């Protein structure tokens, strides 16, 4: 059935996500660190967007 095939696909995707989650977490940490460094420019941008 279509539902069963979709469930299998979801399960396979979940397994792939779990395999990649450590990698992804690493990438997120790097992005967070980079954004923390950019926070002053972010503040400037957000104050501009609040004016618009």
C-alpha cells in the first residue's frame, strides 16, 4: 500500500537523519558561534527591519 511505502520511506529518512545528526549538530554549533560573532551586525539589521 502507498501508506506502507511512505512509512518505510519515513523510517529510512529517520535512520539517515540519526546518522547525520551528529554532523548536523556540529554544523549548527559552528553556525551559532558565527552568529554570536555577528550579533552586533544582526542588531543593526533588526533595528532597520523594525523601522520598515
